[in-house]
DNA sequence: CGCGGATTTGAACGGAGTCAATCCGCGTGG
DNA sequence: CCACGCGGATTGACTCCGTTCAAATCCGCG
């Protein structure tokens, strides 16, 4: 697993709604979540915005800034969080001293690329219900990896934010949650979700259409 | 610019339609295009597919395999191409010997992440016309960087493939090309495109809607 | 020439968006 | 303690953009 404790860095606390960085700011550090949740948001010049990532504890983000030396998106914490801020120069020196760190970092980079590819596949090829099903199953899996329940968990995002992440409108997300509930696939109350019939959810993804 | 000539690797030739790697195959190497064009394609279990990337000379791809040791998508050459195949173990040893290479590789990783974020923004937030305009302007810019004309170039992709890349159907792409043509924004014949009014194309992206 | 794949174009459909009303939960202040 | 306000969520009715289906044309190539 991801552990930079050898860097001897301490975590910093952030409050809900606080921005870790904003698009256009000089890139300085990458981030690892210890406790809490973060979303990344890409902005269009006319004000439209798109949630491009949702990050959970132990996950690394902020890598977008390396290419140009400036961040290209915003990162906003979704709840009071503890986040390990890793200055990029520290990371680089570690990287050159330890092949293990080097390989680990390469895998982290690659994992982020794969994550985004999944998102592209979703946004480009899936229907609304499929996206929501994929989203729920992905969350479930990630909570499981963290040692939490895979069948009952909290959405840390509003319907609006979920919609943005999935390329849908909030009303659509809400409607699909209701539909899934009526079909006995999930139970929802507010942001608390319980996956009642995981197999059926997965079927929504697998079954080819016409 | 991207140059791994110090690795002393020679290029290999590939024929149109040939796959450099397929989803599920063991990851071994990354690739740099010398001459030619490559698309990457993500697959859904039911057969649907999504073009996730279109790569031009000097561009690096194949990084998705590092995370899990297996490729997660297909890479297919679009024309007879010369491609530099860089075994990952070679890359790693270079990386540990030279900080310059290490930093360069980090930036390449990051660039790929940023590229995918742009695609996410497109697929999640843009309307069909905006996506096509953004696609054309992106191509134009990349041809310019390669020293080719920024205003007249060849699409290496079919309407089908462009549609897949943009999350649209081929008919929609075709219609929008026609519409742009009628509005005097571009000239199209087959896969040859000329940007007649770049400013107007850019306006399509910038102008906020209602 | 003639075939097959790519492209264009039209007509009709439908899934997700838009607009609007209502509800709900929660914190805040009278 | 309760009224109020406010942002988030739900639901319905209607719209519209992009898809689907279909037909015609183009074009490269054996």
C-alpha cells in the first residue's frame, strides 16, 4: 500500500470546502489523503465545471501539476480531512534514492491514468443507468479495500457532484436512485446507500443492449 | 522534447491495423511514435468500445500497463508506422541513473493525466458541436507543434473513430462537419480538413450557453 | 467494372435535459 | 421552543439534442 511515512511528513488538517489548490496556481506538492475525501474539479472558461475525480483515504492526487508546473484543476476537500502534503522536490529526491519508491510512484501514476480511462469509457459509452451502477460498484469496492462495509456506505458527494462526475444532471441521478430503489437494487436515504442486490447492479453493466 | 535516443533502441515498423498490445496482455514496454499514428481503445464486456486516445509522432503511450502489469486497453496503429518500443526495465534503469530522465518521465506521466482530464471535461460537459470544435483545434495545435500546417491537415481517424473518441455517433460527427462547412468554419473533403475560421471555432467553445 | 467500407443526409424516436413545484433536514435566530 | 430560511433532493411535464434506422452516394481498390 501507499506509505510515505518514511518521508517524515506530518499531516495537515483541512476544513470542508477548503481548496487544496486551484487551477492556475503554481504546482508545489502532491497529496495523500489520511482521513477524509477530496474532489477534483475541471473548469471551462464559461463557468461550467466537471468533477474529474473523487479521492478517498490512502489515495494520491495532484499529479496533474507536474507536466506544466501549474495545476490545471481545483482540488476541494469534502469533509474535515487530514491530508499529507508531499512537496514535489522531496518526492523527487526520494525517488532518485530508492528504486522501490521510484517503482511505487510509477505505479501510482499509472493507476491514475487507468482510473481516468475508466471514466472516459463511462462517459463515452455508457447510458445513465450504467454509469450510476458503475459508480456505486466502484465506491463499494473502494470502501471494501479500506476495510469498511462494501454494501453500506455514505456518499460524500451531493447529487449535483455525482452528476457532474458521471456527466449527468442531478435530477437524472436522483431519478435513477429512485428507480434502483423501486427495483430493489439499493436502499437510499439521503447520502446513505445500501447495496441490496449487487449482482443485479453488475448485470446492468454487463448485459449488452439490443 | 521527448528523446530516448540515448537508450540506443531502434524503431520497429508496424502495419496499418496491427495491434501493439491488447487488453489483458502482460505489460512489457512503453512506446514512442516516430512516424505514424496510433489509437488506444477501451473495451466493455458486451463489445462496445471507446477510443480513449489518439497519438501522434513524438508522443508516448502504453503507460496504463504499469499499474497492474497488464494492459487495460488495446493500442492499434492507424497507418504504417515506425514506433520505438521501450522495454520498461530499460526505462526504469535509465530513470534511476539520470535525474533528467526521471523528471522527464514524471512530466510525461503527468501530461497523459492532463490529456485525459481534458477528455473527461469534453465528454462530461460539452455539447456535440463543442466537442468537435475542441477536437479540431487540438489536432491543429498538435500538428503545429510537429512543424506541420496548423490550418490544413489529415484526419487519421474515420468518422466512426472520431465519434467514439468524442462520445458521439458517426452520423453526428458527419452532420457537424457539414454544418461547420456550411457556416464557413472549415472545409472538408474526406479526411482532409482545412480550418477556415479558427476564431469562430474557438468561439463555439468559449461562448457560454444561456 | 463492381464490390465493400466509409460518408452523407433525411425522418422519426427517445433518453436525458430543462423547468418548475414541492418536500425534506437542519441550523439559526427570534 | 418553534418559525423560518436555505440548500439539497425528489418528482412531474415537457422539450430537444443526439441517436437510430434507412437510403443513397462516394471512393479506393482488386
